[in-house]
C-alpha cells in the first residue's frame, strides 16, 4: 500500500524509512533492552545517539568548528525571545520583514531590545524581498535578523546577504526553520541560525541552534538558565533534560539525508520539485502563485484557485486522491503545498496530475 | 522474551503496552494515512489526540474546572524560571528546601524575585522534611514553592501542607515532576503544579502545568510569550507548535493508567512496591537507606552498600540479571531505584531477589 502524500507545512511528512526504523526500535534500541524514550539522557546509550546526531548535522551542513550546535526546546516562537535575550545586550537590533515569521520575531524582540525595521516587503504583501542595497542598517545593531524562508508567505532568500558588503559589522541571525537542510548554508555570512525541527527535520519539540562561539556569554540577566546559549553549550545541551526522542528522530533523519547524498543532492531534488510545481502553476490560468519568481520558496508553495468558490471541492478531491493537508494558512487563505525534503518528486507529480485533472473536470 | 527492568530516574521506563501501540501506529494513526509526528497540530486528527489527552489527565487527577491544564516545553528546569516570571510579580517568594530540586528552583528564581528560604532540611542532609509548623512564611509572598518529591534525595511529601492553617494566604506551587500521577492531588491546597513528563508520564520534552485560573495574567514584561501561562492557556497550548508526539505518548500513558484503575489504584500499588523495597533494605545490614521513614519517596529509592568498594560489582551483577540503570545520582552517590508507575511489582521483587543474592554471594 502506498502512503498518502502529506503536504503539511509542519509538523510535516517524515521519510517512511525513518518511521519504519523508529517503529522497529521502539521497545529495544540496538539490544540495550530499552526503548530510546526510556534511556537516561546521561547514559552511554543516549550519549552515543546524541553524539552521532550532532556529528551528522555538523557534517551535513558543513558547520565550522567555531560554531556550537545546540538542541533546545520551544521552537521558533520561543527563539524569538531567546535570541534577543542572548544576543541583543539590550541594545538595537535590525529586522528585515519578509512575512509573518520575521514580523513575529521583531514584535517579540521589543521586550528585550530596540527592534528596528531595516527593511520591509509589506507593501508588496510579502510577495517580494527587499533589495539588500536598500536596507537601513544601524551602525550600533547587536545583530541583524531575517527569516530565510517564510513558511506562510512562501518567500525564500536563495542566497544570504553579506552584511559586511552592506556596511554592517553585526552578525546575521537567520530563522531557517522551514528550509534547514534543504540546501547548504554559507556560514561565513551567518552568526546564528535557529529552526524548529518540525518542518524539515523531525518531530516538533526540538529546536536546532547553530551559533558562533564568540556570540556566547552575553545573555541578559532575565534570560532563564535553561535558555542561556552558553549554559546550554557548556552542558552539551543537557543542562535540562533534552527532548531525547525528538533528537533521536532528528538523528535518524540526518542518517537518511546522508544516504540520499546530503544537502547538495537534496537541493538538486528540491529545485526539480519546485520547478515542476511552479512551472505547472505559471502555465495555468486556473491557479495562481503570487510570489515574485526571484524569491519563491522551494519548500512552501502557496497558491490560489482563481475561483475560490471551488476551494472546498478542490480539497475534498485532493484528499480522495491521497493528497493531504493542502489547505493554506488561515492568514493567507487559498492552498499551500509544502514540499520538504521528505516529499519525493512522485508526490509533487501526483499533485500536478491532480491540479490538471481538477482544472479539466471543473472546466 | 521478558524486557529488562529499567530503574532509570528519568527519562524512565514506559509501559510496554504503550510502546507497542506507539510502534504499531507509527506510520498510520487510526487510518489517517499519517503518523502522529506528521500531523499538523491544527488539524482535526491531532486536535482529537490533544483533547483526549487533556480530558484524561483532568479525569485521572480530578483537576477542578477552575484550573487550566497546559502542555509546555523546557522541563522542570525551565519552569524554575517560568513560574516566577508568571507568578512572582517581582516580589517575594517563599521556598521550602528539601533537596536538589527545590534548591535549584530557589536559585533560579532569584533572577526575578526575592527568593526567601522559609525552611530548609539541609542540616539533615535532606533526609527529613522540615515541620510545616516551623516554616517562616512571609506575609507578602506571591507564592510558596516546594518540591513534593525530590528525585535525587528520595524525599516525598506524603501530604501537602495547608498554607491557610499556617497563616499564609499565598498559593502553593508544587514541583511534582517525579511523582505526578502516582497518587491523587488535593487541589484545594494547590495553586500551581508543574512537572516534566520524563519520569512518570512519557517522553522528555513535554512539561505538564496545572494552574488555577486566577493566577494567570500577571507575567512580568520579561516573560517570553511562548512561556506566558495566559498566552499558552488562551491558545490551548498551541501558541507555539506543541511537542505533538510527546503529548500523544503522554496521552497513551493516561489511557493505560485509566485501564489500570486510575491513580487511586496506582497509589495502592506504589505503596506496596515501596514497602517491599524499603522493608528489605531496613532488614538488611548490608544496604542502607538514610531517609527518615516518615518522608521516604515511593518513587525514588536511593540506597547505599555499606561497603562501597562493592558498588561496581553490584552494578555489573544487576545488569547481568536484567536490572538496569541502578547507579545513584552523581551528587549523592550509591544506588537509586526509581520505581515509577510503569515499574510492576515483579520488577521490584526481582530487584529484592538480587539484593538478597548479592549480599549472600559477597558474605
């Protein structure tokens, strides 16, 4: 039996092979007599799982040795507070607003710093990215924040800006929640990257943070110890009990990604998947994607039926074809297909076939 | 094949039936075509899982309707900051120190309030509980904090104090991480209870918070939105993406507890298990438990070999008999048997049999 194709924006589809391994090891991990959920986080069994997951993530994303990898809790929304608690020093921070997620980040940061809007794409209803040459960066900013892939608006930075070339010495912070591991990261341009795992990595409940070592150790006094990056780093992400099972699942996904050829191979596939879907949408007069072609997300493809009275029929028909969770985010409406790493091109083809058939049927 | 008995203090053994269900449903939950990890937290499938888990917990612990149940992230250590961020109003808070966990709570709270030590059992090396009649409670305290079961020192409040009778109008906050659901809770004496799930409920990564409604809405400005109890409550624990799979596992455990007869039946079993183990230890001159008999934990039983040079041989022999994770916490040393709900009395009997045999063999 083929599983349905699941286009959820997150928590999202996981590789079938990963789920099968997890099911098989549920009661007994590698002959230890314990399931992974039942292991002390300080024991040698979980220690091995953790070390492997960290090493694999470092290898996959080519994270330099002067960056720490942290496994935390709270997701992207908690990081919206945790990042300024750790990095702002109570001063000014530049935000580039490109959709819902960067807007939320800027709003939350106001509790801890002067959140300054350096650029915003709101005028285009977040269908474009503001040209870095026009960003109003402050000289005194503690860091510059952007969301490198906006899950809701379907907008992606296909390359990261080089802040130095824009006259800023501040470190760049990126929220890469919804496209982490879909392509390589240029760490020479990044000070800190964070992302909830539930889109492209594993189950909800673990947050990845990759942070340059020199940025540690400046948390505000109000920062809870459990969310002080230096405390987390100094304790190998085990100051508080880590979300052990979620880390294990992320680790299985990292192993799967390596077996697929790593992030360079994934990027090739993701480009092909995105071209297939956007190509069909652009050629159709029945559907529309409104995002500028230069910054369309390869992961999250929001689209609309030009006649929105057909939305419900569309979703019902999709479900009958085994195409799940295509409804758009409530703040945007319409449809959204999230085509993360775990979505094979066959799933995108099945969606395109359905889009074509539905259009014909309704004509 | 019998699984080994796992005495880990947490993350800890889970009921085998719960793990089997989870493994069977890993790729397809109830014919939805999705595993639980792959479901949008806002979809109807996960909505049903969440609602059932919350209702079952409310039923099991007889939580009154004027208390909210929250599923959060960060564990007990994060709550050490989150509680004062939400409840202290920046004023004074009374702490009762009965072991490592309450000590950590008081220390972390100093970031946000005046943490006042109302009583401490440090002089007895945390082998007793300070008599409530001697507690120095402040008139102006925002709340009184205690840890109702100290996982490391093996000390338990067998009943909760009635603060009103002690002259305090402050709400009582209890950290019930390591004995939640092992016995009923007298909610008339409690304002807020919190607990990491990884000891007696489910996997690490979800934190239970049960809070009286009138205590919501007073968070300090520095409180991250994702940890503001009112925000969490108003959004049904879905302000940020909740740890969906951990909640599902907790829900399966709640179902299992109901099938076992609920917390009253579990308490009976836990008393029997504890009496079996403490009874053996007390009758032996080879082993010793140092905690006063009036406040011994039914969940965590620290004990020592009088001749500690035999510790390694003891642990090696235990493992060979399928008795896992008996090493004591590094801060206390010796051994520790955690005998949570998921530990059947057969496991405790197997441990007692081994204790007896090891003693004979070494004589």
